[in-house]
């Protein structure tokens, strides 16, 4: 008599990394420590790191499914590599520069998604290391918002009406509610939604693939929900704020593509 047991994977966790071992160690430890007893798989896509990240994972977390790229494929394409092999009913896109705070994070978010079938994407409450709030649920941006965003260190720009509306300063960030989009540092996706709308747009190397994904989910009839009952630190490597870097160029190129794609500006 041969018995075949199928292990039901409730969650697939997808993390991409590139020379971020100092963040990766905290992130992986928090994932496993905060979710003991919950069945999940973790898929790590390494974009050709040279800082010992792969060796660290192989030695300390042998259960992690590793995808090793020979070059830096960017954010969207690398995440899609994970999406294509994920087996969970729900798929968590998690940035490497995060650290889970809430005990039983996966169980709490799983129960919410099970009880709210109209929710396609779930975001969490993200905090800076000093425990101050990051405004990570937002309204869909205009071209002006993204232009202002380049100069938001200026107080008049940061406190302008257009930016306050975009960052949703007017809502209670301690309440669960529907929003336009949540940033890709923590996006819990319903797998059957991904099967319907497809993966991240691979024309976007680095930002705003997360906005594009939430907009496509909205068009397909799914809600994006901000869920502050789950908290995590986001160390937020402000790469896109630095001028004259390859990442900055790729981000700006991605923004122009996004605005053309969704007909904010003409081709």
C-alpha cells in the first residue's frame, strides 16, 4: 500500500536580493521566527550578488528555494521568476530590507484573505527603524506627483496638497481600508488573481511595477487593502532619491513607460 501525501502550501514568500546580505540576514530570521508552525515556502532570487549572500543562505537556511541569476535582472523580472514556480494559495512579495515585527504575520494575513475574497492584494503597516510611520499605501500618482516626488525634501513640496493627497495623510493609518495601491515592499497576492491578470510587467526594471500591478488588479475587479494589524520595519534604501545613478535612470524610464502605458501621456 502506497500512500501519497500532498502538502498544502498556504504561503509562498518571494524575496529578491542583490548585494544586500546585511538586510537579508535580518529579513530571513524574522520570517522564520515570527511564523513558527505555519506552512510556507520561501523562494529567494539572487540577482548575481558578490557579497556572500548565497553562501549565507545555503549554510543557514537550506530549506530556501534559490534561483541564481547570472546578472541583475531587475525587480519585476526577478519577482516573476518566483511567481512562476510559487505553489502557495497566496504569494507574499517581500523586500529584502524588511524585518517582520508582528507575531504570526502569515496566519493573520491568511485569515484576512480567506474572509475577504474580493481582496486581491494586501499591504501591511510599514515603519522606519525609529518606529515612525512610512506612508506606504497611496493614491494612484499623477505625472505631477512623480515630478514633485523628486524634490520632496523641500518642505513646501512635501506639505503641498498634491503630495498630501497622494500619501493619504487624510486617512487613519491604524484602520484597515481599501486603497489605490500599496508599495511592493509587502504585497500579499491572491494566486488565482495572478493567474488571471499575469505577472509583473517586465518592461519595468525598477519601479513602478508595484503601482502598475495594483492598477491592473483594480481594472480586473480586485481590491487592494491596507492592513495595519501586521507591522514590519522597512529600512528603505532610498535608491531612487539619489541623482545620477543607473537605478535612478531605470526608475525614471519605468515611470515614463507606466504613464504611457496607462495613457496618462500620449505616445
